[in-house]
């Protein structure tokens, strides 16, 4: 079952990411530029550890700015429409791991939600997330773990995430 995944964010996550973007593209960017300028004034850049560290930090910061900008421009706020009894993003899903006879409950959502979620978050593109996404409660499905082992799960519940 192949599905295009969209990034859905809660209002809280969206606002938190907007604040992070404002910090990274404003004050944090300015601080890094000042550190680079100060390190340049020290002379020889080839052996200037402070300069190289600041340039590396600048690269990481700019990469995160691009990711956040793209994410915020394309994210949808709220929860995707869900069919009753069917697993969708933004839901708390409970599955039974057949081989271990254990239950696991997780939020099927973006990794950006993981920072504030009170439960484990699985991406809809993770092996387990992809296996259960769009499936009906009561369905059994198998998936392959990153280690190459095939596991079977039974979908027990899929409920809206309330934070």
C-alpha cells in the first residue's frame, strides 16, 4: 500500500517551529556571523579552530533554516481527515506485536511532534508506520524491521491524538 505522506503538525508544534525559525534566521545567525568575523581577525584561517567551528555551525544552522522554511510552508495544521476505524497520521495507534504478545502504543506523526509528545512517535514512513497507515483496526499486517526481521502486528486501536 503506497501512500503519499503529508506533514501534519499540531498548532503547538507549528508555533514552536516558527519560533525556532525566527531565532535561527535572526539572532542565532547574527551571533554566528560575529564569531566568524572575530575568528577572521585572529589571522591565519588554515589553523584557526574557532573559525572552522563557527563556519561548520553556520552550515548546520543554514541547513536547518532551509528545512524549517520548507516544512512550515508545506505543513498542514491539525489532523488529517480520518475514516472511522482506519489508521491515519495524527492518531494514537495501539498494536499487538504477535511474536512477543506485547502491546505498543504510539503516535503516528512527524518527527517534529516527537519533541513535545508524551508518547513514542513513529513516522508514517518508518517500517511500522508505513505498515499500519491506512489499515483498518482489527487488521493484521507484517513489516520488515531495519535489521531485516519480519514482524507481525495486529492493529487494536486508532484514536485521535489530543496532546
